[in-house]
C-alpha cells in the first residue's frame, strides 16, 4: 500500500523559513512527476511547485524566487524549501507523486505565517 508522509509544517513569523518533506513508501512503479500544492481556506487547491524525473522545475508566480523544490530519488522523497514567507502563504500544503500508473496525495501539512 502506498503511503505519503509529510512533515515540516508549522507556525512561522513573516519573513521566516520552513522546509517541507514528503516521503513515499510502498511505491513499486517508477516515480515520474513530484509536486507540492496548497489550499487556503475558501480557495481552490493550487499548484505551488513541481519537479520532473529529470529535475526540471516549475513554480507558481507567487512563490518564484522564494520557494525551492527538490527531490531525492534514492529516498522517494520530495522537499519544498520556503523562504521569505508571507501571511498569504498560509495554507495546507499537500504533496503529490505521480507514477507510471497512478497519482498519490499526501495527507497535508499546515503552514501558518503570522506574527
């Protein structure tokens, strides 16, 4: 059974930093794309950043220059480094992993940016 375990969320002051991790267990097929999404209260879930199997990355305009996505294929893990956090970054952050046969979501981790 596939399981994605997220960690690293929490409460941080504006301008602060956090690093999210998402480790996938039980995956037997090739992992293709890995990504991070977020959903704020009353809003739709949106893509924050993605990374391909070859390391190509893409970012939402709102986080470009502040967030960095990376992956460790030996650990089936994807990371999201977040710097210069703003109150509008407050949301539940979800990782998503896409294999050659299916996609899987993490359970979500809360990120709150507030003074």
